[in-house]
């Protein structure tokens, strides 16, 4: 048995930052920003809008679009790295604000770039074990709130976006296979400094940088080298595990970390451009939301059609990675 992603809804904040805004602020040309990032715009949450708020809006959109009754949801997974509190779990708050049944299970999944593939694996396990029948899987992140105003590199990359996926069991498909991996040696190549018990937030962050929950720092070179080395291996491993060839796959959907990163991965795998979906130019890097957003976008554009076989590969902060193959 396998699972279905029955529906995906998205929430995009009202505020966008296009290249002309950054160009004016940093005294650089729009063309140079696009050349460096291949991104045209980013979505930014408002000052008082947190990950859980965005996830709730995505969830409500899903209920509006599918007309599914809320009491049909018997498990909630919330994937984010921007929770309301250290405790309690933000998923508990979301359950109440969405008006879901008190008979459901819910938990937070504190993952970023590989989080959607991790969440799918957990959802599949819950469904296959008979613990749940209908799962609401929410992703939302607010990286903009951890980036210093003078950090052009990170501000030109990241977006705040939320998605909601409806996951149900499919008894007629063969078992879905997953591959996961972790190498914590590179965990601090991308992290939020001053954001937890080990290194509490520096009061000067608030005064000097208007950062109240820590500052995101990234070693871009190390992250790039990690991804272009690991992801081609990951894709070949998930193909082998499913006894499939690259040509058997209709579409490859990677975490939208970087256009240039995806292009290097594509070329190393010798995949034709039309089989690798890229939409980072329109949305930026939205962390855990990039893969479901890409699936939503590809379907909306008519690229993704029912019955297509898709490789999903998430990778990044941690360092962590995961892949699976689904039938849409």
C-alpha cells in the first residue's frame, strides 16, 4: 500500500520583495541580483505573522478548496523551524485555531529543507500502521525574521511561504520506499545563532539588527558542495531501491535551494532540462515549503499530470537529506 497527496494548498504573504527593491537598498543592479540568484521575487511575512499563522491560513485554504470536513482529519503534522514557543508544540495551537477535532494526534517536525520528504515518510508510517486515515501536513517557515537587514546574500534567497497537504492511504499502489540520511558534521554550515538554550539570543541583536530570535548564518560554499555531491548519489539510490531507471521518471522535483545547485545536480545526473522542475525564480527558497509548492505550481502550469511518476528529493540544513518516488 502507498499514499496519496490528495490536495495541496498554498499561502503567500501579501508583501513581496522584488529585485528592484534590493537593488535600490544595496546600490546594486537588478540584473546582478538575478545573475547571482536566478530569483525575481521573494514573499515576506508581516511583522506579527508567524509560521503557525501562515500554516493556519494554508490549512483554511485547503478546507475551502477541498470541502473536506474538518472532523475527517485524524492527525496533524506541522513542519517548520520557526515555532511559536520552545514549548508547547505549535501544532497543538494550530489544532485549536483550525477548529480540528480534539481526538486527533499532532506534533511538530523541526526540519527545514528536507522536511517535506521526512514528513511524507512519517505520514505514510502512520497511515500504514492504521494510526491515522487522513493527515493534514502543514509546512511553514519565516526565514526573513532571522536575517540581518544588511545581509544581501540571504535576503536575496529566502521566502516566507506556507503549504497544506492532504495525505491519505492508497491500498492499490505498491509500497512507497524512502531513503534518508544525516551528516551532522555540517550542521552549523547553516544555522540560527543565538536561538536556543546553548547560545541564547544576544540582546544586541534586537538593538543593532532588529533580530529578536537570533540571526541566520550560512556557509554557502559548504552547503553547495554538500548538495552537489550528495544529491546525485541520493537520486541514484532511490531509483535503484525502486528498480527503476532515470528514464522511467516523468519529473524530478528537488528542494528549491538554488537554481545553480539544481542545474549542477541535473547535469551530473544527465537529466534533460524538461524533466527537472524549477520555480525558485518566482518564489525564492521557502525552506520546507519548496517541494509541495513546486508540486502545486507544476500541476497548475499543466506540467504535472495524474499518473506521472515523480522523484522528490529534499536536502540541506542539518545536514540532512531524503528522497522518495511517488505517483501523482
